[in-house]
C-alpha cells in the first residue's frame, strides 16, 4: 500500500507562522487576541485550552473559513489572506462535530469528498482505497457509517482528510467523546501518520493526556491569548515541583500559608492544592502546619505536575473542569450518527 503525502519530515521548514494574529467579532469580542507562534514541518503541535479560548477560531482562519481582523498567517510560506485557494489545496481538516454521513458507506463518503476536492477521476479509487487501508477500515468500506463506532467514525474522517493528500492536517478535538479504547486507536493512527510520512499535524484539545501523548510542542490558550508555549516536558518542569493535595474534614478558614513550604495554587474550601519544590519533604511540614492550626485533614497525597497544573499556573483555572460538557455534547453527536 502506498500513501504518498509528498511530505518529508524536515524540521527546518516552517509549516505555519502566525504573527500578532487577531480575530475580533462584534462588540469588541476578541476571540483571538494577538497570538504569535510557528509550527515546523513534520511536527505535531497542540493548542490546549477550554471552550472559548480561541482554538477553533485559529483553525478557522487557517482553513480560510473566516478572515483575520489583523496580523499575518502563512501556511508553508503562503499568505492565507492573499492566496486562500492555494492554501486550501495543502490542507486536510477534521472538525470537532461529526462530518461524515451515516446513511452512506465509508467508500461513498470518501468518494464525495474526493469529488469536492477535485481529485483527478483516474486517481480517485486508488486514493480512497489507500486511505481506507491506512486507517484500517478496508473491511468495512461498504458498510453504512451509522453502524460504525465513534472511534471508527473519527478514523473515517481522518481517512477522508487524507484523500487530497494534505501537507498539513488540522484536527479539532480528534478524540473527545470517545471511549478509552477508541481514543487510543485514534492516537495510534495520528502518531503513525506523523512518524511514517512526516505529516505536519495541528491539534486542538481539552485533553491534557492527549496533548502529552501526541504533541511535540504545546501552546496553552486562555481568553484568546497564548499563556505559555513549549514541550510538554518543559512545561511540566516549569511548574516548579510537586503538587500536594490536602483534603480537609471541614471548610478551611482563611490562613496565611508559609511560603517556605509551598504555594497554594487551588483552594476549594475542603480541598487545597499546594505547589512545592520537594513533595516528600513538604508533606510532614504541611501536616504539622494544619495540626498546629487545629484543622483536621482527611487525606494528603503527592503527584508530579501534569499539564492541568501547568494550565492552572498560567491561566488561573483548571482545564479539567471544562471537559465534561463538551464530552457529553460530542457523545450525543456520535449517537445521532449511529443506528
């Protein structure tokens, strides 16, 4: 099987470059507020943040569905605002909401997309078969998509995006709403596509584990701005230590916590999270502190910093608190497309 995406993994080529990019809607709503970043060819780059952070709007500007209010955006050196048709020819896009037709077969879905993408008639069948085979859907090619699982629908959407052999693949929340097994299969397909063919991939996600598993680099977005950017390892290292979680027997009164022990980064009355440089050394000091203030502890635990802790540090909120509603909405979307 040959899936030639004509996309060597060359890290010194810039696939995406955004300079002071802005998108302002009516009433001065700044969906994207002056962001700048670049993505190297062959990289998996993640935009991590909650609903309303500006992730999807950024993608919409890249795929020419909406125009930037100001700033510059280039894809493989091409100015998106000046040559939108040329940019679209280089892109593959999988939206968050389900885009395949459940009343058609997998082959029929890809055939329609191939025609819409102006794939040469002589090449359509081969490209469709290659994409289905690559996403491990060949044996179900003639089944109605409404009989697919959510994970299979996502893989079919990626196959659909591959029909026009994109240099850049844009995935908006690729695994949200999927069960753990389907999610891992989608992640495997994304990594395989990047590693075997050097496809440049930009992912938006709420999922810290997804970003950690897939992305070479991440930009954390909040309220239209980029709060911090770097590799997952460097971002977690930058949090500055371990996270101590203290669950209390009752609401904690207002206290002044000693800075030499750590810094309170989250206080939910009966649960407090403390950032400290050395968790093992800090635990007995924290226990003694609460005991001296006659505050009962139900439990105390230590964890290494994760990307949610990074988000908390720079965006001052927990990203995990925003996930449930979106997951529920996406699962309903899968159900509507299935039998």
